C-alpha cells in the first residue's frame, strides 16, 4: 500500500511540516523504521530515537522540536491513536478466506448465513447456527447446538462445546476452548472424587475479543457469561458460572475461580488470581500478580497479596523493602539503650 503524507494527515486531522506529496508504503517502530515508513512518537522515553530514525514521516504531539529537514512531521494530539487509525485504514492484512472449503464437515441440520467463509477441516455439528459474514478458520470445531453471530472471526483450532452462544463481531484466537467442563468434583469419604455434572453453557456477547489458549468453562447449571465489549488476553482461565461485565479487560495468565462476578469497566492485570464466589464491582483496577480473596465493591486501584487499596499496598511494599535498614536501625537503638543502661547502673553504684 502506498499513500501520500497528505492522505494520512487528512484521515487523522494532522498538521504537516514537510512535503505533503511524499509517500509512505509501510509503518514501523521509530527505532526500526526505514525510508518509506511512517512511525510515531508519543512517549518521552523514545524521543532519543527522533534525531536518528530513518523513517520518512513521524506522527508527533504539538510542540515537539522539528530539527530535521529530511523528515516530515505530522502534528496530532494523540499520535498513538492516529497511528492506529492509519494502520486500520491502509495497512491491515487481508484475511483470505472465502466460501466453504470442500473438506469442511457441516451437518445437514446446521444453518449457515450468507457470505460466511469456512476453512479446511472445520466441523459444524447438529443444529448449529452461524450468522452472516462470519469467518471460521481451519480445524475449528463447533459441537451440537452452538450459535455464532454475524461478522464474527474465529481463528484456527478453536473448540466451541455444545450449547454455547457466541455473539456478533466477536474475535476468538487460535487454540481457545469455549465451554469446557467446569472444575467441579465432590470428595468421597473414602478418598478420591466424584465428578459433578456440568450441564450449563457459555454465553459470549457481542464485540468480545478472546486471545489464544484461553479456557472459558461452561456453567454447572445456567451460564458462564462474558458481556459485551470485554477483552480477554492469551492464557486466561475463566471458571464455571463466572460473569464478566461489559468492557472489562483480563490480562494474560489471570485466573478467575468459579461463581465469581466481575463488574463493568474493570482491568485485571497479568497473573491476577481471584477466588471463587466473590464479587468485584464496576471500575476496579487490580495490579499484576495480585491475589483477590474477598469481594471488592469500591471502584479504584488495588494491588498486592492479599489485595489492598493501591496507596496502602505501596506503603506496605515500601516498608517491606526497607526491612534491612529497619533491622540495622533497631540494632543501633538496642546498642544505644544498652550503653545508656550501663551508664545509669554505673552512676547508681557511684552514688551509693
């Protein structure tokens, strides 16, 4: 793809400093860009690359020094957002999947929408419904009574178990499993476990994106629910009967135990662990590697194990890191106290 600087600037409402008729044919990071590339700068830590980048054009915030005559600058309030818009308009790779591959196994009772593409070795089982303009890539399996909405994109090797419901404009990345059995077992008095039947399903609402190697377990009874607009990173575990609210983000290696409810507009950073049967309210942000053992109702930032309000957690962390200094100070104080006691004892003897 090749476009002029002016075309890029017009899309994002940017102000050009340089030749508007120069062309760009690719996008790249500022420290890796070559001639013909468009790049961007929005963090001060990357300003050191601005004087030496080989890019042809760079998106910058207003006020950035523009010292180079061989580099075209495009001023815009939010360069990172503008960069994303340009990529989305001009540089997104096309997903070349059209029609229904002859190797796909589609049950005669399944309903397939118009303009839907189905790849090699896809299995679509009895009574499934797939909406219009959906793409299902190679080796994906939809078991009985699965529903998939319109405009959804399912990458290779995804498994969607029986009775699960996937909304419209959903993206599911490779090797994810939707509707695996929940981790439900009843201990026997004599040892071992009896498996508890998991007869519910998973409901994924519209505009959700689910990363690769994610497991979302079906409910024991009822539904595990992922609400509209939620984004789930790779390697996340969502257990049976969990409910995740709208526009919440779950980062990599987060694990949510059974029957817990997560509110709207929450962020759970990497490796957050959440116990079962609790509730996290709307607008809660939990820092990486935190452990959540109790319900959190108040919006705000939290961190630690067990999790605490961020200011409290950081204050405690500061004290923990200073324990060696505290230990030395205590030893010095003990010595001073001992010296003072010796001095007082000596003085008492002299007085007597």
